[in-house]
C-alpha cells in the first residue's frame, strides 16, 4: 500500500511530490511484479517519428503531462494511434518496441518508452493511414526511432509489448483548476503506469471518485480547499488504481490506516447528512424508465422501486450509478418515521431543482420508498445516509448496445460496491481493451469485436476486479443481454 497525502495548503498550480515518503509504485507491497497483471504478449504495429533530434514538437501533448523533461519522461516517449490511445486511458503506459521484418531499415535492439501523446486520425484518408483506426501505430521521438531504425526508413514494422514502468522517486501530483473545480495531474507513475481510477478524500469529506477530464488530468467539483481538522492539521488524501488492478492507496488519516467495517469490502460506510424528497407516483410512475444511469426499465433490470435520483454532488457524473445506500429520516420528529430504507442510485436529480444544486447532497426517492421513512405531507426531510454493499440476486448482467463501429455495454445487477469504475473487454482475437464511460453505466469502445467471443473485466469502486470469461459468445448481437453467472 502506498499513501500520498496532499497538504491543506496545496493551492492550485502546486506540485506535490514524494509526499509521506511516497515510494515508486513498483516498490509498493502487492505490486512487486506488475508484469503478472499486465498483458506482456508481443503484438504487431508500425512506428515512425515526429519532432527533431532534440524532442521538438513532442512536449505537451494529449496526455497533459506538459514539459516532458521536467516531469522525468525526456525523449523516451511516443504518441499512440487511436487504437492504442484508448481515449487517454493508456497515458503513462510503458512499452518495449523493436523493429522487425525489414532488414534493410531495422537496427538490432529495442527501446522502452512511455505513452505521452496522441497521434490523431485523418478520417479523410483510408484506414491504412498509420494513425487511423484500426491501425496500431507509435509516433516515436526521433531520438528513440533512430535507436531501432534508420532515418530514411520513415515508417517501419515493429513488435511491441507492455512492460512495467520503472520510475525514480515518488508519484507526483500537480494541482490545477480553481476554487470550484479541482484538477489533479498525476505523473511519474511506476508499475502499470496508466491509471484507470482516482479518488480524493478531504479530512471533512468521504471518498470522492474523480472523473478523467483529459489525458491524465482528473477532476472533481467537490470543494476541498483549506480543509482542516480540530488539531489544525489538514490533509487531502488521493487514492489511485492503476491498469494492473492494484489499489495503490487506501484510506489514511494522519498516518493511521482506517480499517473497513467487516463485510463492507472497503466501502466508506460512515454516516453523512443530506436531504430527501420524492418524485413520481405511488406506483413508481416517473421513476421506473430510463434515467441518467442508462438502466432503462428498472423493473425489468431488477431495481424496482428501491431507487433514487442523486443530486450533482452525489451523482459524480454517473460514477455513482449502481451504488447502494441506507437512508433514515433524522432529526425531524414531526415528519420522520422510524427505520431505514436501502436503495440503489439509478438517476440524476438535475440542478434545476434548488435542492439539487451544488453543493447540496440530496436524494430524490421513489414515493413508495419516501413514505417508509417520512410522512408524505413532509415533502422534504433531513436524512442521514451511508454506503452499504448491494445485495443482488443472480449474476451481473451485460446488455449489448451500439453498432459495428462502436460497442456499448451496460452492466447492471451489480452486487458488492455496485458502482463501477472500470470496464475492459477482450475478444478471442484481441488483447484487453479499456472501455470508456459513455454515460451513466454505459461503457464503450471503438475496437471491433464482432464475431469474437468477448470476456469482460469489471472493477467496482472498492477496488475489487472480476473477470467474466467469454460471457459474450462469438455469435453475440446488438440488443442481447448476457448473464455473467457470478457477482461481487
């Protein structure tokens, strides 16, 4: 476990490095051999170069790293084609590349590089152009290209594989944004190198899942500026899960690990204050169809009326979809009823409603759920809420949507933490591909997997990853739903 604590006085534009003796990821317990989790098979691609011998034009880039020399990447970098870049989720990944099958132009040996940029597609040209889908292509810095091929070759066939990233010193965090919008750039990441999940925790908040803004810039609209505890010390804690599925950071409060409650699988089950109202009628009208999580018919998908629409502060751009909560009315003796309810987050309460504006924490319950904890005439009541594990019957379900050019998967009926932070797909003829959150719990990839049996890898917000091997047979079609048989 690796701990990074960002000091209260961080300020936007600050760079925090080696905080709390942050070791290189590869040195962290449980991540001693990241290659065991990485797909280190060799694959075919092409490579060329851009920029001059000094690295001109290779700085900045679509991963958001900025000055690659200052941040430790130097010239050992590459821009990746669409098929490899994966909407920025591959930023920070490390590769070994060698020139092959072209003895006239190839040089012996290999180079090791970090993905720091994007080689954009030119859709006015044919798909055979090197950065157009489905081509796998590396635009290397000229200095790297000359280590494996002759300059006059221009473009050469290569073999590549993922390798663990070897970095010196701790992971670095550069803070950006403004008082209403915190952005953190994470770099110098060892191990798998590419990051698929980031959480942040102020000393006055629970864990908040950050959203990938672009490249390796992660954001939250939760205000964390100047948080301080009773001792006068304040910290913001950052948790990162990288692409090999290892949880690199867990909860830490001033150096003491906070153990999870038994049976909660690492969820933050502390109680927090919020408000609750209701929408729809007594039969659930207005709540059972569609919604911002994309579940569609909630009765068909097993959620029924035990659902809620979350305010912006809780919805977290859809990352909270599928999370389960226990809610009780408190402390309003005139409007409250005893007991509690357990619901699943399935929709967004838009900020057009005053109580759903930032930074308010609010639950819009179905009416049948609301009247279990409050009198209907109360209309809105103060509540206490906490995260609870989701108890689901049967396996995780996967609904297939999209078209031959874009595959969309809706996972639902997810137990355990319930909310999903990462989904990867693997065809019987392809490597693992990290999918992107499209909206709510719809996940997409533009990699064509038609005609292949497909395995899906799902990671929930508590860091647990489960593989559903060949859950989609080679004959799968759009509009079908497949049962994963097992659950979290």
